[in-house]
């Protein structure tokens, strides 16, 4: 098994390029079938989802649109906890069939904070496609509709995911040793 070192940490191969690509083709097939009469609007959340979004989008045979957004969280002025805002979402989502594209759902906190802002715009439907899901670590009520791989609660890098900014370029997904 191949290992890589990023900064001070060692990682070993967890999901091969072919395993990832074949699963993405499968998910694209599900979406092609589920949305055959529609025109989904994908919202990919940067940075981590850029590779997944690109590969998934290539395998769509239906009409679909995509935009890329960045989430920024800051401490709320009065309330406890963070407030999440999005940068780059200029589109009106009213009546649209929205699919969020994420690299990973871990605790679910990010999407739990962000989804109400989308729901507020009254899309026709709102689903989540996440390449990875640490379901055992998910404590917020967030359930991805399309999941690439349900993975254990261990840190992973590669295929868009980073450790301290590095490792996103890896074609495979690696797990912390
Ligand atoms: P939550 O807990 O809000 O986390 O669902 C979502 C965000 O946390 C990052 N994250 C990771 N990034 N390897 C990474 O490179 C991981 O194992 C990992 N777990 C969580 C990620 O940015 C995700 O969008
Ligand atoms: Mg990250």
C-alpha cells in the first residue's frame, strides 16, 4: 500500500483512483435517472469539492447547471456559534431543483448552518451529493442523498481534500496512519 507524507503526517492509500471514478459514474447514473425530466442546479462548495464536482458533472447526460461557492463562517454578533455566509451565489434558487455538492460531510455542522439560507429561497427541491460521509461522526441532522463512500472517522486527504492546504492534487484518497 502506497504511503504519502504531507508536512508532519503520513497517510496511506484508502480509495484508489479507479474506485473513486467508478463510484462517481454510478452516482452520475443515479442523478441522470432521478432528474431525467428536470434540469438540476448544482452548487459546489469550494475548495474541497472541485474535483468531485468536475468529474461528476462530466458524466451527466441531462441538462444541468453548476455554480461554485465558498462558505465563510464568522462569530455571530449576538448569538452563540458561527454564522455561515456564502460567496458567489448570485443565482435566485426559487423553483429550482438544487443539488449541493460537497467533498465530505463530517459532523454536519457546515451544511446544517448553511442549508436554511438556501431553503429560505424556496427551491423546488434540495438534495445533497457528498463524495464522503463520516456517518458515525455526524451529529447534526444532515443526511446526504447521494453518498460516494461512508468512511470511518479518520482524517483523509486527496482528491480535493487537503491537510493544511496540501494534498488536494492527489488522484486517490488517503487516510491518516
Ligand atoms: P462538518 O463537520 O461541518 O465538516 O460536516 C465539513 C468540512 O470539514 C472539513 N473536513 C475534512 N477535510 N479531511 C479533510 O481534508 C477530513 O477528513 C475532513 N473532515 C472534515 C471539510 O472541509 C468539510 O467540508
Ligand atoms: Mg478542507
